[in-house]
């Protein structure tokens, strides 16, 4: 009997000891798991922003600037996570689809990439559409911008801003290209816009819609002879290294539309919406200045880094290009709202006189 009592006491002591030990271990693990940064992360709003260009381009820098401002103004509560160079979605079409499905929250495609869904955005693709950066800004700060932005709502898209990259130039392996007839018989990479396609067909060029990040390879492998783009894109993506001729033609304009998914926008708290609006306004102002500077800088870098033959169109030659491309206006003007095209002509006249 005595033995049984001793045994029971010993068992109880052992049980209590074991339970105390287990309890202590759990307490320690709880302490180790506590991390105030983790608690912060749970409350953090993450905006995933995907784009296809390099970081050192007007768009790349503006996205970074926007992200920094948002983080600063929200005391890091909102983080804009950037995926540059098509690292998350290879091309703008995939990114637009992902935005609509809520997989990412922001994109800034070239306006031409929206033209399949919104044909009126082809207005920006018209040849020699804006005589200057100021003309583009005036168009987008006025009725043209208002109208084009309003179209986006039907597809649950929130247009936050129009950003300029700048003027498109021509590069090719077959050249020099001085007059439009020099392009005859060539094969060109273009962005997906029916208007751009028609424009090149008119010049007897075979146009192929190839994603931006496959362009370098297509040029290097001679799948296409040439392409058009801004100097900052030609430089940052090294197109100039696989092309023999560069013509400074300023024949088209490359602009971007910064987009959010409308449902995502609507569920953001008003204070965060306000920060996004303010930061976007500052980033838009920044890109306006930076794009001019970067395109000039890229031109200098291309001259320094390569033997590419450069030809700058003279004023008289430019007139010839304008005339040759006039039929594009005749083909498309009836597709745009009359007031829109009247407004565009007013802006063109105003800035061409300057
Ligand atoms: C292109 O496809 O050439 C452009 O859209 C790239 C860019 O600047 O976004």
C-alpha cells in the first residue's frame, strides 16, 4: 500500500513537471513568434504595378517615383511593388488581362495597346499627331483627355493619368531612310494598333505586331528589318546595337495611360485614394520633365556607343512625310467623334505655328 502511495506521488510530481515544461516551451515559442514587423505587414496595402520597360526610362523612373511618394506619404502603410521589364507579365496585353482579373493593381501601357478595346484611343497613333510635348499635354488636360478617359469606365478601368514618353523615331537595317519610299518592301515591328498597321501598309511596309520585349531578338535574328520607338526605348533596350540606321523623324507620339482596376480603386479607403491622386500628380509632373531629358540623353549615348548611321529629317523632308501619311487621317477621321478631331486640329494648328 505504502508503495502504491509513493508511486502515485512520484507519478503526480512527474506529470506536473512535464506539464510545466510543455507550458514553458509554448510560452517561449509564442515570444519568438512575436514580431511587430509581421503585425505591420498584415495591415500593409500592397499595390502591384507591372510594366514592360527598363527602370532607366521615363516610365520606369516615374513608376519608382510614384512608389516612393506613396510609401513616404503613408508612412510605409501602402507599398507599391514594381515589376519592371515585363518580369511578372511578359507583355502589356497579359498585364491588362491580369489587372482586370485583380491579379495586379496598376499598369501603364502605351496608349496603342488599348486600341483593340477602345478604337478611339487610336487618335494618339495618328502620324505627326502632336507637334510638341506641350500639345500632347494640352490635349490630355482638356476635352480630348476627358473624353478618352471616360471610355475606360465601360471596361471597369480607372484612368489615373496620361504620361508622355515622347516622339517615335525609325530604325532599320536597310537604309538610309530619308523619304517614305525608302521604307518600301521592308518588314517592321509595330505595336498592336490597326491605325499604325494601316500607316505602314500605306508606305508598302509589312507590319508585324510583336511584343516589346521580343523586339530586340526579332531585330537581331532579322525576322524584321526595323521598327519605330522613342530614343529612350531604343537605347535602354539596345535596339541600336542590332540596327544600322536611325532616322530622327518624330513622326509619331508615344504616350502611356496609367490604369487601376476600378473595383480595386473603389474599395480603397478615401485617405489612400487621396495619397494615390497626389502622388500620381507629382509623378506626372516629374515624367513630363524627365522624358525630354532622357530622350536627349539617350540620343547622346547612342551616338557615343555605336556606329549607327543617323539621319535627321530636314523640315522640307518632314513635309513630304506629312503629305504621304495624310491618307491615314482621311481613313480614320470619320471613326473619331467630330468634336474630338476638331479639337485636335485646333491644338495642332496652335503648336505648329510656334
Ligand atoms: C512598345 O511596345 O514599343 C512600347 O509600348 C513600350 C513602352 O514604352 O511601354
